[in-house]
């Protein structure tokens, strides 16, 4: 039988026994609900307790029957993940880099206010599908450390150096003149298959229709909806692909198969 693992909060209170928490209300004591954990013993783990509530962060391993996790080994302290390098692939610019590099065409309109105006205008244009900022220039700054707040505050979000990326369905280049009326910084317009509104509507629909859905979000750059469930099986993802279209609604499992 497949075993699953997760680093998660486990919580019990006077209303229910030990349960997995995908999301925790940051009250004191905290609150959450989720599937039961079979075989849990608070006497065997360090934990916090207040007003009848017990909780802690743990690495758990067990089998899943569709409703509960049965432990197959003692829980341990949640693993401390190091800050892995952020995957910037989705935040780069798909347009070819100009010969002289990315730079404003009109520096007077490469300001924070102008960028806000450009984003507001883009969202009102037909076919709007998403936006993001490419700040690859940060990696070229000597000594730049993304973990150092001083560097971030000093260098990030520079409207004269970043690239504003906008996506539209259809002919995205046809929107350039409208954007250029207010924005003079670097700009990349790219094509998307679906509008943001279409993806939001699909998100709402999938959240209602997919059994066991815990969360939902839209990845505009990838053009898909991501639905969080407790466990993803090949059969479940196949059902979702058949219903909504392959790779359009992607399931993300809270519990991961051991070894993945």
C-alpha cells in the first residue's frame, strides 16, 4: 500500500481528535480541521497546549484510505527546509531581448504611477489574461542578496529597469498603443489561450465540482487552475483532465507519495 508524507500542523481540540491541518487560523490557540490521524499519541511528541487544544508541527508518514491518515511510523519534528533558489522561469520575459537590452522608451513615463496606470488599463482591455514583472536585472547587481531586506528595498521594483509583461488573447500587439499612452518603460506583450476572467470562472467551477478540493488558485502565466486536494492519484488527475481538458486544471496533493 502506498505511503504518504507531509510536514504539517497536527491539532486536536475538545470537538475532535488529532487531525491534519492544510490551513491554520492564526489565533491563540490556533484552529483548523482536516482528516483524522489514526495512531496519534500526544504523549509521544512535544507539543503546545492551551484551553484544551493541543498542536505542533510534525513530519508524518502513513497510509491513506481516502478519509484519514494511519501512521506507519512515529511522527518526527517537521523538517526545516532550506531556502531553495526560487524558480524564476515563470517570471522571465518571453519577448526577444532588444539589442541594447531592456530599457525605457520614454523615461518620463517609467514611474510607479505610470506602471499602476498601465496595469489598470490592461485589465480593462479585451482579452486581458495576466501580468507580471520581470526583475532579472536584480541578478546583475553586485552583492545583491534577495534575503537582505535592505537590498530588496533599495533595488527591487525599479520601473526604469524592470520589464512589464502583459498577456492577452488574440493579437496582443494590438493593445500596445493603448498601453504606451501611459507606460514608457520596458514592455513585453505575449499571447495567452484564455483570459483571466475565463480562468477565474473555471477556478470557481472546479472548486465546487472536484470532490475533496481544499484550495484553488489561478496560475495566469501557465494558463491553468491549480486545485489543492489531500492526495492526488493518477486516476483522479485523469478524471479531471477528461472533464476540463488536459493540463487545464492541475491537482496539487497536500500529502505526497513517499519517495516523491
